[in-house]
């Protein structure tokens, strides 16, 4: 089963609501990487992102009976993980994490030689820092729109916001990012 095919099919949803462990395992398998990706981009720490992704799936499992099916399952999952991450960011429960290993893996990319790899890594690190420095409300919409590819409507539903609020936050976030990234632009 692919993410867009039958993940939202009525039969699959019925299996999930009935407590079918195989269906839930399928749900996790389909969405774990993107849920982790949202958490990682919001928190900037792999260990915390893994924790938030697991918590998101546990909460989803407990509240499957409340899922109305108005949105896609993926949007619902992104809403859960986004809210968990925003709560974590607001609570001050952050643990410092090292990303050195991930940076080394990015630098080892042979495409374009070592200079190009260093430039790409520097640009990517600067972009991640710039995103991390955004206010939480703007960071969430940038991550969901520009990094996860959700539509404005899906973001509004996931974050329980008005559509114009999503547009406004995204516009302001992009202006902030442009200002922070100007030294890297030609």
C-alpha cells in the first residue's frame, strides 16, 4: 500500500478503528518517515524527533475513534506531531543534541567535489538554523508547507488555523528566511 492509495480507504479506516494491529502497523510503516521528518525539522534533534514521532503514533492509536475522516490520515498525523513539537518547544523541556554525525554524512557526498559539498552543507546548515530561529508559529507552517508539501488547507486543518492565518504566517516566515539567507543568495 502506498501512502496516497488506500491509507484513507474506508476499509482501512474501519480496520484501524476496530483495533486491527496489522492495520496500525501499516499506518506506522507508511507515515513514520514523514512524521519523524516533521518532528526533526521542528526540533532539530534526532533523538527528540524520534521521541515525538513515537508519542504522536501512540496518541493517534489512542484517539483513532475520534478521527472523523474529514482530512487525510497523514494530515491528522502531522497535526498531532506538530502540536507535540510546539508544546515541547514552548515547555523548555529541550535537551541539547549533537548533529555532528549527520553533518559528516552530508559532507561525504561525492557529487561536485569537496568544495561543493562544503558549500551545500554550509547552506543547508544555515537554512536549518534560520528555520529553527523562526517563531514557533511560523516555523510550523514553513515546515509543513515547504518541507512536507502540505497544501494551505491541510496546514489550516492540521494546526486548527484559519486559511488566511496560514497564508500570513507563511508569508512572514518566508520574508524572515529571505532576510536571514541574503548573504547566501547571488
